C-alpha cells in the first residue's frame, strides 16, 4: 500500500469517526465534495503530498 492509499484510508476513517458526511467535510474544509471522495478512493493521481 502506497502513501496515497494510506492517506485516503485515514481521511475516510477520521471523517467517519467524526460522523461527517463527505458533504459536511466539504463544507467545513472548503474542499470540493467530489475531490474528498476521490481522495478517499485514491482516484486523484494529482494528489500531491509534500511530506
């Protein structure tokens, strides 16, 4: 499992722990709901993680 997959899984875990929908997370983070969904599903190949 690569870093993008682990990141996406962690975002989804934390979102679900807080009881947030992707739409609610989108509203509070000012990030498009579809982009959040794509991150969780590791669909965004343009996701850049500067670690």
